[in-house]
C-alpha cells in the first residue's frame, strides 16, 4: 500500500498502523495512545493538544524515525500550527 504524505491530521491509529516504529515516540512523550480505543477517531494533532505536547518537537522525533518523510512532517507541523 502506498503511503500518503505524513500529516498530523491523520488519525493516531492510522499513523501507528502504517508506522509501528513510531510507537516508542508516543511512549517517550507518555502518551497513552497506543492501544487506546479513541486512537481511531483522534488525529495526531488532537492528541498532541490533549497532552500539551509541542507539535514541532513531536514532528522532529517523527522525522528522526521516518527520515523518508522528514520534509512532509516538518511541512505538516508548520501548516497545522495555529
């Protein structure tokens, strides 16, 4: 399956399903998203807001794990900032 651009607007479940290697990032930030029933309905951006986590910092961690998506994650973080 082709992977569309990485976006903080994708659901947490979708990100975790497509990129299970990101699970440690959620754990590092003490986010209870892994295995959460709400993960299918909540976007990554919404989860970051709930946990009061800086988008840029989280996106930087994603780009460290997913280097092929580095420019996409940085752009998504910048575009989605209020």
